[in-house]
C-alpha cells in the first residue's frame, strides 16, 4: 500500500503509548518514523515488509513491551556501525529487563530492524516474546547476565583493532591508565571457542572475572555496562585502547604502568570518572 505524503514522525516515548493505533495506521499505508532525540530510529511500516530471517513463533501485534529499551538497542547498534565499531550484522547487544533480557535478532541488518524484531529471552535462553531467532551468541549474553547481576547491558562487536589483537591472542596490558575503564589492571583475551557455543560462554566468563570487558581470541570483543549507553561508551574506549596499543607495538615495547599505579587509577575511577565498577 502506498503512503500519503511525508512520513509521520513520532517520538519513541509517545509511540509507546500510542503503539496499537500507530500500528493500525501503518497497516493503512501511513509511513510512520519513530524518532529519538530528533533522529529516526525505526520505520513502523517496515514491520510488515522487513522479513530477512526465518520468523519463528507468532508475529508480534499490538503493543510492544519495553519499547523504549528496544529503540535504544537499535539506535546503539546503528551507531556502532556508523562509527565503524562494528561491520554488517556481526555484532549483537542485550539489555536486562524485568524477567529476562532483550537481545538483537540473529543475522538481521540493523537498518531494517524495528522494535518488534528485538527478542525477549529468559536468563536460560528461553524465548519469551518475539517472532525472530535471538542472536546466535545468546549463550554468553545469558551467562554473563546471570553471573553479573549489576550488568544492565552487553555489547559484542568485531571492531577492527580489538579483533586484530584478539587474533594475535593478545589482551591489553596496563600500557595506558584508561585500561582501568574495563574494571581491572588489564583487559584479558578469552581463549578461542566456536561462536555460539557454551564453551565460548565459559571462556568469556573466565576472562571477565572482575572486569567489564574482554577480548575474544580470533573473534572480537565484549563489554558490559550499567545500561546500553554506558556499554557503548566503554566499547568505544576499548577499541581506542586497542588501536593505541597496536600502534605503540608497531614501534617498540610499550612501557607498562605498575600494578600499584593501576590500583590508584582504579580507586580514582570509583569516585571520579563515572565508569561503573565490576560486579564483584
Ligand atoms: Zn561475534
């Protein structure tokens, strides 16, 4: 059905309350764009046209629970791709909600994603709400959320510099004080395990012990946050540190800060920088 005129722009906060009516209007062919802080984050019309993966379960109709958190996830995933922190559909994200977590669907283009495409699963991975398959990495999202109750969000990306280090089996040592944003004296690299497996979840959990970020050998990186914007900020910082460390390594062996100095930094971060501390 063809749309009449310019798209109707609706703020995410308003859309949540009017969702059933907006959905009905979109079915009549009205082009409705959901915006957040003035930026378009989703096009309601595409709920009925954007099918890029095999749907499972029953299509979602009517009000979508946790609508705003879903738009936050989509916006963050798009930002990750916009700034080169992730490529294509390879990364994934989850956010803790009442009764479980919201997680990005498997293999779906972020530009095609609408709030109803985000899947709600329980802490054991059971599908609770949604018509798509959850990210193939749901194992480590569930295990980390379970083990670290203060983690509100998890981001996983194949960002270039962190992944390059991870392909060398290297973590990030205390070459720069900002390593402390990952919650400890260094950022570890989890040993390799096949994507989507419980073995990978085990390896990630070990590498995260006392930390808010880790690299994953021959794969990518993972960060935690109080919420998704905190996780995004940390992902940008970890990728920046990886780039700086690689650049320093290209010339020589970087000087490392002592454990004592890193402990001073970690103490200062608790009260000064606003960076969240590990869930220990
Ligand atoms: Zn991955």
